[in-house]
C-alpha cells in the first residue's frame, strides 16, 4: 500500500517559542510525520507538516491534544480578481 505523502498546511494559535516547545513532543512522536515547522512571523500563524502517511485529521487531533487550536488551510479556496 502506498503512503499518502503530502504537504499539509494549517492555521493555528501556536504563536511563540513556548507554544512550539509545548507542541514539539506531540508532533515529533506522531507516526507519519516526516518534518514539521511553525512560522510565527506572520499575522496568521502557519503550521506546515510534511506527511509520510499521517492524515490531515490526525494532525488536527494531535495538535488539539496538545491544547492548541488548529484548522486546515483549504487549497481549494482561491480569491481571483478579474479586471472589469
């Protein structure tokens, strides 16, 4: 069976070094995560997970168990501006 390898992106309230340290053991020990990072430098904090089989739902559950809010960034939602 082929693994579901993909880049998953989430909006979250993991917004400082202490928060990253709190969620680190949860994400580091989750099966199916190859790499993860949190970008706290933007207005909307972004968690990126390089998946090696973990699902979007499993990432959400893992982060919520660590005590943080998380929601997927939907790749299908685009704002297209068309000049009139």
